[in-house]
């Protein structure tokens, strides 16, 4: 815990956007690894290990939230940039002599994710490993605490490191950093809370939340009062390009995008699994466009409730149209924190959720180029 004397010597900032909720949940959760975000990048080709390690360190130095330190001052969580923060090169492990290098690598990443990764543990907020699977195959494993990155910035940091690596391989200086200081996000957020826009958004969500149907659940147990597990059940569905193209072609006449149709399909699937034609789900908004957060690395995403209503005469296109209209009406008010909505409605004390399943459409670019080597991203944990 930081003393007042130390706070006077260091410029601290409040936690903003997604951070307060993550901080509190990290403090209270019985799970020691609930708020980790992790993925590994598969690299197939002639990789320069030393230059990639150099690029990783250089890229992390550019992301100021990775230099953040956190503590409480008079009961309030505060953050500040550590001027003495330093980054070590990732651990490089050669697994080529293992019986099954791929399985060993997966086990190593899984073991890291199952450790005590809470802020209070004192462990670093980041971890990188470079695992060599064969002469021309590598896994670059990355894990961060959600308090310092979200899915959008995680991908942006990875892409920046790939860009630095490519320039190093070509003996060129990297382009200027794309990242902006996180203190600009803090200042913008603090200003927003004092404006008429904040009061307008508050009134909208108080009214909107009262009109939402009850949250859906895919479990036989009620949502309220249930503990949370970090164990994942993964199910992956892939459409053949031709099949999905045929599905959405007629929908284009109604100005629907492939993303709109994908959302309609998932909403219909969730409705059938839960046995509900009306339910509330969560949707992840980035809160970055038109904001200081556009190129910042801190977590600013917001999970907000929206209503799904599947009428008996709906086609898939009409359901998708209805959902697109619902989200468009919400998007203007996406800056208002979901945790604040719960406080406004008095839901914090009884643990009543705003939504059940959460839908996350990741529309940002995952393509990675490491000096001609394609980087294939495999997600492991999303906090």
C-alpha cells in the first residue's frame, strides 16, 4: 500500500474505464488467474531468435501501461508509471529434443496460466516465452494482466513487435510508435464524468436496463451467486467461405454486413440452447473510436447489455436487422460503465447480473508479418 508521502512524490492517476471493475474483481476473486489475457503466435520459417527477443523488449517499452504500478491510497486504487521500469528478454526454450514438442509447449503455457497471477501476488504483469518446436517452427507465448491491456491493445502490441522485428531484420529503424500516453485517456475519462453527456448516458441506461428481458443462461444453475471458473470449454465453428457468402448475399439487399449475420446466427443459437425467445446478453464495445483511447494500450472495453427478441415470424435476416438496430441505438451511449449501471440499479449488493452470455465480435486485423513469416495467433485466455 502506498503512503501519502510517496504519493506526493509520484504523480498517480485514478483507475478508469474497465480498470476499476478489473481491480475489484481481482481483489475479491477466489481464482488466482481470472484476469489474464494470453495468446501464442505460431511462426513457421527461418526466424532470427535474437532479433525477435530484441523487438519484444523494444515493443513493450513503447506501451506505457506495461510500466504501470498499482496500489491503494486511503482506500482508493491508484496507478502510476514506474520511471525505473525495465523489461527482460523473453525466456527461450528449445523443445526440439522432446518426444512431443507441441504437447510440451502447450503444457508449459497452460502451467503458466494456472499460476497465481493476481496483482497482489507481486508477479510481473506480463510474461513472454519463445518456444522452439522444430528447426523452422516456433511458438511465441504472451500473457498480460487485463488491468494493463485489453484484446484490442494486446493485438496492437503484438503487431507493433512484428513491425519492429521486420525493420530490425532489414537493418532499418522502426517507424515512430503508434501508441499514445494512457494519461490522456485518464484525463478524457475524468472530464466525461463531469459533463452533460455522462448524465445523458446515465438516464439512457437507467431507462434501457429496466426494459431488458431477463439474462439467459446456458447452465442449469441460476446466474446469481455462482462462482466463476477459469476452465474453458472451447467450441469452434468455421463456415466454408462459399456457404457463408451464399447466406449473406440476400441480406446485403437489406444493408446487412457479414458481422450482422454472424451476430444473428449466434443470438439464434443461444436462444435455442437456453430455450428462450427473449433474453439479455452482453456485447463488448471497444470505446476507442473518436477517443484518446484509439491508440492507447490500456483496457477500455465495456461489456453492455442488449436485448434479444426472436419473434415467431422472423427470418435470420430480420433477426439480424433487429439486432443491428438494437446495437446502433446503444453505441452512442457505450462510454457509460456497465458497473455504474449496476450501481444505479442497486444490483451490486445482490450480485444480480445485467446479462448472461457475452458476444465478442473481434473486427480488428489479426494478420501478422514477421519479415515475410506469417504469424498465426492462437487465443488462450481473454480475462
